[in-house]
């Protein structure tokens, strides 16, 4: 973390309030790389906001303007034989737009790297898509607009990130809006599938 902090301090283009690398809250995301249907502008998509946006976030833990985040995308190196691990240290600015499933925020980039070894690069975008149920009510005044980022819409307030190049239209869920299945029903189906896989594993071990 010391090497990240040294590079962060050298890369700052404006005052970050004296923050160090360890002060940026770690967040799992899908970065704007290897997208099946690239968009311009592109965006980062929050998938696991950590303790700042847990499963049932309160107003105090929802993501909002001013929060400092360290976005990481581990999916690329997981599914592709490449040493590509995007990491970006940001500070959220104001919410710009509201689309089905997401609130789009601008951010200030303090450091961007595509390697676990610190390097300073120019970021591809200054936009981040935060799931609506993790976004603060400061974005409540924004009206819903047409979806532009190819997110997979399940319900008006719930969507999944766009497909990456290693995914197909049935992975992990169908593309497009699912009219007959609510989010809660989708969660129940996923949990049932997990239990069935665990049972199959136990049976195979016997």
C-alpha cells in the first residue's frame, strides 16, 4: 500500500483533502474494458460496494458525493489469460443522470492503473454507475432517462452491468428486461440454484 500511496500523492491533479491510499474505500466493479457492446462515453459499474453499501444500506452507508473510493475490477484476470487488473482511486462528484437500475455520477480520478503494480495512466472515463438501491437520496430529484449503457434491466430500480466479451446472453441472466420475474423472485431462484449445486457436490463426495 505504501507504493500505491507514493504514486497517488505524485499523481494528484488537485487537492484530495490529505487522503492517503488506505483512506479510499475498496469497491468491486466492472470496468469499461472488454465490453461486448462498448459505449461512448463509458462507465464503471459498481457490483460490490463493500461496507459503504451493504445489502440493506442505510442513508449513512449509501454512496454519495464526496466519498473516496478505490474501484477494482478482478473479473478480467479471472476470465481472460491477461495480466489486466484495473484499479482507480476516485472521489465522487455530483449525480448527473438516472437510468433504469443505476444513478450515474461524475468522479475525480486521483490515480488510475491497469496493473496490480502501481502505474499512473489516463483514465478512460470519469463516470460511474451506482446501483440505485446503493445511491444516496441526493439523486432523488433526477428523472429516469433512456438507458444508454447496455445494462441488463431486471426491474426499474435494479439492473446488472453490461455483458463482457467472455459472457454470453444467458450468463449470468438473460439480456434485457425480465417482465415476468421480480428481483426478489430472481434472488430466490439464484439461492435455490446455489443450494442445488451444493447438494450435488455433497452427493458426489459420498
